[in-house]
C-alpha cells in the first residue's frame, strides 16, 4: 500500500497581488497537498500582515 506524500512546501517571494492570491489559495484548502513554508517581502509591514494570517509561515 502506498504511503501518502507529505505536503509540498511552497515558498512565496513577494506579498503583492500574486503573492497574496497564492497565499489565499493555499490557506483556503483543508490540509491540502501544499503548505506555505516561507514568504518574503522587502516591506516589513507586508511580512507582518502575512505572519498575522499564517503564524506557521516563516518570513
């Protein structure tokens, strides 16, 4: 019997329009095959906003 694969760890560079869309898509899933491993943005306010929504996400 085949073991389930661990979730794919996704890193997002940039918390702009596309970064926010990708984050929303992953956070909207119930224990899906993808998890947010890290997100980086040069703006500290953007990183803080993301950290507040996804506390397990490193920034």
